């Protein structure tokens, strides 16, 4: 917070280079706090979809279901023990 206060104490005008340096020094790259993961209970061939009567809807549901492994994220170990 001290660094931010120092940055904004310049009479309302913040130098672009100084702001860029502040952001690079105090923030990680976007998405760096999350890691891809495989859901432990994910079943790629879930049989429950066979109860869907409409073939096109059943196919759509299966395709949507297969996307879960690409969407799953967990908090990176680096960030799990950071206390604010």
C-alpha cells in the first residue's frame, strides 16, 4: 500500500512508465494463480446421458460434458498459503 500511495502522491498525474513498473512489480501475469486440473470424479462416458430421448440434444449434452476437463482450474500451490 505504501508503494501505491507514493505513486499517486504526484499531484494527480501518474507517469505511464511508473505505473507500468508498479503493476509489473506488484502483480503476477493474468491466470498465473490458477492451474489446470482433472476433476477427480469426471467420467468421460457418463451413462446418464442415455436417458435423454432426443438424439441431437443427447449428443449436445455429451459434447458439453466433455469440455469440463478443459474448464477445470484449481488455485496454484504458490497462492494457497498467501495470507492477505
